[in-house]
């Protein structure tokens, strides 16, 4: 069963604090994204079934409320929340849906070029990137990006290594692919790869101190 105990991190005190409102039910493997000052929690599973529920967290009122369900990487672009790929509980998906918070409604978008679950997803310079993950048969090293202007996905240079359950983030103009599982399906790696947009290639970018299977990643801008 997934957990639904929530904590908030204060970068000024560098401490985690309790007292954050709980989700309506425990879940894991969900997508999380911020839009308009709210935190959206999409999909996931409760240990028995895959979920299509969506909840929105209001930090001012410290409460969650249910939104229109979706039909999973997560990304926010141009005021929309994108739910990408994932699994229906039986096999990976390549479908993409877009959520309009003003209408509280989901709509279909062009699909991925590859079926993917457990992949990394991030937004960088006006485009959405999906990296690695798993298809019906094996771990992936391929990557794709979505351009909202042309409304289509296009393939990218593949990563140097295959990774399942990888996490992605955009920082300082680079797309980072962090950790994940190796090709044996058991080992969890600590290596990081960075995609350089100008050079159009991936390169090694150090290691995390420990592996973080099923963990999350976030970018925090510090002001001194």
C-alpha cells in the first residue's frame, strides 16, 4: 500500500516539517507537478489498482481537493499539465493527455513515438523531454521531445546507458537524467547524464552519493 503522509521542505531552515495535509488515500508511482501556485498529484497506484484520480494541493489553505480524473510522466508547459505515457496495469502506454486547469478538463495530445513507463520527464526551454524508461520488453536509452509549436514529438540522441525508473530535471540549461535501474532489473545506479542542447549530445555528469530507487527529484532556486 502506498503512503499518504506528506511533509514540506523549508529551504531556509533546511528542514522537513510535518503538518502538511494528507492526500485522500495512500498511493505510489504518481506524477507530481506545480502549476499556478498549486501542486497537482496525478494517477499512481494504491497497491491493488492503477488510479486515474487527480488531486490539487492549495498551500495557502493547506488542503487537497479532487479534480477531473485523467484517462504517466508529468510536465507543465504554457499553463497546461501534461500526463505522458505510463501504464494501464498491464502494459506501457504511449498516450498523452493535457489538463486545462481553467476548464478542469483533460484532452488528448499527439502520442509518444515509443511506449514508455517509469521514464524521466522534464520541461526545458519550452519543450517537454522524456528519457529512458521501459517498454514491453526491455529498459530504454532512447529519448523524445515535444514541441508545442509544431504539436509533435521527435526523437533525440539516445542516452549512453539504459535506465528504468530514471528521474529527469532541467537545471542551468541542461537536461539531467538521474539514477534509475540498470539493465539487469535489480541494480540501481547512481550515475547522472546531462544533455547539452547546443552540442546535441549526452555526457556524464557525476554521481549521486546513494541510489534512490522510486525516489523523486526537484530543482530549487536559492536566493542569497
